[in-house]
C-alpha cells in the first residue's frame, strides 16, 4: 500500500494467512492456498477481503489536510486527482475516499495500466469499469512514465465512469516533467500529512495501548516526532513500542517503552558493522545471520540452521571434540542473543534482527545466493513450525525486494514449487504474496506471474499460481487475476483448478464476466491454435440469467452492443467446433429464459441465430434442438410461441421472406 499511514502493530494482516493454521494442497479447486481462508464457506471472496482490508484501514486512518476538499470534489464530479509530497498519505486517502462510498456501491479495485497486455493497445480499458465501481488509479511510485498517455485517455475513460455511475480517484505521480492538462487540473486536490503525534496515538490505540497507558509524550518520543519522520517510520515505531510493552509484561512505564523503541528505529548500521567486524570467523557470523533469519524460532532450529549455512557457504567443519566446544547459550551470548524460557532465541536488543539481516544482504552480496539456497532447504526443517516458516520466507523476501532481487526470489519460488511438498508450496505462495504486495515491485511480480502463466509449468507451480491469482491478486486487481487464470486454464494439463478458479471469480461480477466474454472471442491466433478450454469457459459463462439481469444502473449485459457482439462470435465458435451434445444444454437454457423474460427474450433468440451465421447446418441443428425442446414433458404452450419466433429468425437469416 503506497504511502500508507497504516501498519498493523499487533499482528500479521493481509489477505494471506501468515500464522500457524493448517493448509492443504488440495482445497476445493485443487490449488494451494491457506485452508482457513478458502474453506470459509460463509461468504469468502476476494471482494469481501478487499472490503475488510478497507475497514481495517478505516479504523486506523487519520484524515490528512485536504481530505474534506477531495471528498467534495469526488462527490460533485465523480473524479478527483490527489497531489502532494511523498509520504503525505495520498494513496491511503484515496482508498478511504472510495471506502466512504461503499453503501450501495459496486466493487473497489485498482486500475493498473502497467499491465503488459494493455500496453500493446490502450493503457485504460472500459472493461475495467463496472456499475458503480470504485476505482483507484495509483501513480505514486512509478506512474510518471505512463502519465502522458494516461492523460490523453482519461477523458474517454471518465465518460465510461460517469455512464456506469462509478467513481475514480487518481493519485498523481510524485514528480513528472509532464504537466497536468487544464481539463484535469481543475479536479486536482493537494494532500498534506496530519499531525504525527495523532497518527502514532491512533496506531497505539489500535494495538491495544489505551491513552491511560501511554500517558504524556516522553521527551525521547517528542524529539523523535519533532524530526518529521516518514509515516512508515511511525508505523514501525508503534510496532516496536507495542513489542516493548509486551516483552516487559507491562512492568516498565510508557517512557521506557518509547526509549527502547526509538533506539531500535534509529539506523544501527554502524553498530552492527562493528559487531560483524569483531566476529572474524565464519561460525559466529553464521550464527549471527541464522539467528536474525530465524528470530524467535526454537534453539534447535537455530543450531541446525547454523550448521547448514556453514555447509552452504563452504565453511570448514569444527574438528574439536564435542565436549570441548562452546555450548549454544555461550555462543548466543557473544552475539547479543539468548534463548527464552520456551527455548526460543531472540536478540536482547529490540529490532536488532532486522538490522543484521540488512547488513549481511547489503554489504556481503556474495552471501545472497548461498543464503537463498539455505532458505530453500531450511523450510523443510522439522524444528520449524508454520509460523516460523512464514516469518523466514517474509524476511528473505524482504531482503530480495530491498535490492530488486526479483530474479533470485523467483528462482527460489520455482524450486519450492517443483518440490511440491506441503511446506514448500506454502513457502512459494507466501513469497509471491510478499512480491505482489510490495509497494514498488508489486507490478513487476504481476508481470512475472503473467509471463509464467503463458508457459508450460509444473503441476506444483501451476497450483501455486492459481491460488495466488485467485486469492491474492484478485483482491486488488481482479481483472489481471482473471487474465492470468485464463492463460493458466488454457495450458493446465493435469486438472481443472485454473478454470474453476476463473469461473468462481468471474461468475458473481458483471464487469469480470464482460471482460471474460471479450477475451473468449475467437481471433486469428485463436483459430491457429484452438483452445478447447475457451469454448468450455464460454458455455459455463453464457448462462442467460446473469446476462439478462440488470446491473446497479439498470443495464443487462446482453443489452450492451459490444457484449452482444462478443456473444454472437463466441456462439459461432461453439457451433463451428463443438458437437451439438456439448452446447445443447446451454441452448435449452437460453430458450427457457426467452420464455420467461419478455424484455430480453428476443435478444437471446437473435443472438443464437446470428451465432449460426449463414451456415445452414448450424441453423438446422439449432432448429432441431428447439423442436425437441418444445416436445419436452413440460407441456408449456409458451414454448411453441418461442419456437415460432426462432423459426422466423432462422428463415430471415437464410434470406427467406418472412410473412
């Protein structure tokens, strides 16, 4: 989340489970994803998770300066452009502006013009807009490269937004040489950050530290806030204050917690560098790094992991007799760590583990590759629990992402997916989640998954990608998730999990159904490489009820000229390439809907006939199916009326004079 004021200071938060709950490799749709989310049969969906994430943010949000003006502009014009310096909270403000419109509104989702599929055509696409949708177009990180093109397309895109009763918030690039067009500049509102002490108090209150507990602002905290720290540091500080209060069991006062937390937030690079210099040999350095990577894991895991890392980097074995070696407690004391009463190892200084990980990754780049190999193997250590493994994957991913190490992280993901074990698949899923949710590199990981989805993949990697698309990407980028699931469904050799996940995502959403129907229209490339999966998907998505059900602005999909054209072309492909036994059940449903729906029944019949084109054999088969349908056991005279209307349309299509 770009420039967010919000960080969970009391535990893991996100659309992906990162705790110790059970997971399985065969859940519902046979793709890998945490069971405690997928098996929530009481209404789990990416849209529900997106709304819950917005609710979570709302509870912690402090209105920045300019928020009320932005709200007025959005209410009046349906569009607002948010501007402001880095760290001003523009993206959080954008999300909250759209969240306030949730009552009676459509879905909330991000529009991502960096998608490679879109760059070949247009950056903005009208299929991104559903009835009364709440759209976020965020350029806060790297959007300046697209801003010139986007400005040219925005007027037409905004027309679609207005037509469908939607709302659009655009977060402007932090800096760009391209000026904002005058037509758009009138919708621009400047955002400035709120008082930092209010933000910190809000974090602490949501962590469970009441105003009575926190009391007056200590001098050390006042000094910290007086230096106008970035908002992300306030989130980290609140987390550390909460951890300090937990570690001391409330025995110390708020001033002491703040002193410990402020000390941990300060840059400890020099302090850690001195420690590493003092530890000249490989074994203590390996113990230092492993303790940082497995922080709060059991001492047995730290011991075993240290031996494994020494082997990975080619360190010599310890030749001393076992009883002459220093025990683990002694060795941990030398690096400023100790096992607790539960034998879980922690550094005695708050936040020390993070500084150590950053030091080794930044200043010993030669260790990155063997460390990646070690992490890939360490996931399987029996001494680690699920929470420990998730934390290890998160820490390794954070280091990779800190230096744009997408390639190394992707390499480890492939290795885990190929192993296809329970822990490895969980780790691969968690690593991709970290990449997708990264502020700056999320788009790169969406592109990586897009590229992978168009390859022939192992079953393990296919399973992971299906789960990540359906459960992570679909929360904020459902359209992009749909595209990737489509490619996966076309290439999946073993099972149908990608197709099932795609249908589950698209079925309840008119916008996604519209997008998917457009993708299923045959092209010249489609004709050269026929995808049977596409016609299977069409027959599943062509149910007449959602096509004839009005949306939030009283519009049925089949009444849209573009959608109806897509339906005609898709039916044409079905009639041309599939046996009549495959499509007869869906045609019968269309005929039944034509009986019940006086408003759109004629459009349903016309679409079927137009799908046959001028091919007499298709029209003849359609007529036979209709005749058999009329003779069914229901004995409904209305069926004969519908059949006669269809016959007249068939005659007209063949050029016969219709009386």
